[in-house]
């Protein structure tokens, strides 16, 4: 068998360039994990694990902007959330939603890591650095952070700073993301499919709980065969599907049955946004109130909730002149404003306090 001449290329036909990234180790050295941040992350993960094991009767709430695009506004939000988290900490474990990567059905802004300047310059090297800096600052405030694990390489750069991970509705069925989840250091919430199918997420929880072998990168940037031990803290996130909610008592009961049948502890988180609120952020308080009512009525499988929240309600398009954009307003999905967030969390804590303790 004769080798093909090197000037007859059959690979990378649609690749314009390969641009070098710093290795995860180099980024960690540039922005090292601090002692105070490490304490918050470790304590946050263990608190979440205890809730998932049924040893802590609190509920957790992953709350924050749909996506981070302005670190100044993001930290403004984080400081307010920290004060509120302390206020309700006896009943609710607050995890700040810190999403840097956005999956797209077709096209659109892919998030702070992919395009941190929101100008199609796609400085992923800068975005990864800025994302790590932001996570460090949030943790140093005393807030554990939750994020979506989308790119399978990103956890090597940022995973040490994240207390809770979500696998999105579009990627829950992906073998790559199930394998990655089996090695994540945090608990992982798997969302039901975009059509509302819960079976996909149940299968993902089962898969991620098992050991896997797959291709990945090491801290030194070396392509490696990754051996994982399996993640025992997978759980289900209900986000609705096909434009319909699935947080009602019947849907919750069916989800519980599906998990029990698969011999999985029925730990369920309700996403108050997306199809559960018909993508209308102003309906999120009603969803949360309904979910709290189920817990008050005796439900113990609902362990957490998710809220898309920002300083300003709604969302806005990205403009070429960023100075013209509204401070603290989402550039992706619409969010409830800060005043609504305070009311939602305080009301939930007030109603749950006599029931859980």
C-alpha cells in the first residue's frame, strides 16, 4: 500500500487556523485557587451532596443571570445575592448561577468564554481567563457557583471553581457529556430533553454514575485517555418541554416513578424558567410558589429550584456600542429583576421554614 503524497490533503479542509490556547495548568498558575475560595467550593459541594443524600433538609436554589456578559454588573449582582443568601441560609442553600457557555439551536452569541467582547472577535483565550477570574471573585465573596458544563474541555480550566453543574436539555443525551459528567467533581443536574422526555435524563444519571474511559486533555494540555470513577450525585432537572410545563404534581409524580424504577434516588430540581414559565420571566414567581406549595404539602423529592434573575427585568439585544446597553439586563433569555428575586427567595424561606425544620 503506497502512501499518499503529502501535498494531497484529505483533512482540515474546512479549518482556517489552529490558534494555541494556554494549558489548564498555565491558567491555574496565572489565577490560582485561593484558600478562601477553596473553602467556599468544598463547603458548597458537601452541602449540596448532603441535600441530595437527604441528610440536610434545606432546599437549594441556583439563581442568577441567564448568562454572564458584563463582569461589573455580574459582581454587583453577586454582592447583593450574598447578603440575601446569608439571610435565608437556614432554609435555602443559595448557589449563584454563573453561565459562560450558551448552546444555540441555530446561531447566536455563544457566551462569555467564546466571545467575551461581544464583537465576533472570538477571543476564547481571553474569555477563559476572564471567566476564571469572575468565578474566583464570586467564590471569594462566599457564594458557591453553579454553571452549565457544555464544552468538554472547559472543566479542566474552570471545574475547580464550580460547586454545581448542569447538563442542558440539548446535551443530556450526548455520550460525550455523560462521560464528562462521570468525572466532574461537583454534583450534576441533568435536564429533561427539549421535548419534555424525562427518560433521556434518567438514562444520563445512570450512565454518569458509572466509570468511563474517553479522550480528553490533562492539566498539562496533553491529549489523554481519561479514566473516571463515576459521579454518584446526578439528579433530574425539570425544565418543561415542547412549550409545556412539567412542574405540576402529576409530572413530578411521574418523574419520581421513572427514577425509582431505574433505582435512582428521586432527587428533582425544578427550573422555574424555560418552558416551565412559557419563556415568560414574569411567570417564574408563580412557578416557584407552586413548587414551594408542593413541598409544604409534603413532597420531599423536590430538592431544589432554578431561577433566571438579573438586576433588571427582561432582556436586550447586543449592540455594537456597548455603552448604549442597559446595565444589569440579560443579553440572552429574559430574567426577573432583583426586587422580584428578593421577594421570591424570602417568601420561599418563610413558607418552608416551619415545614422543613
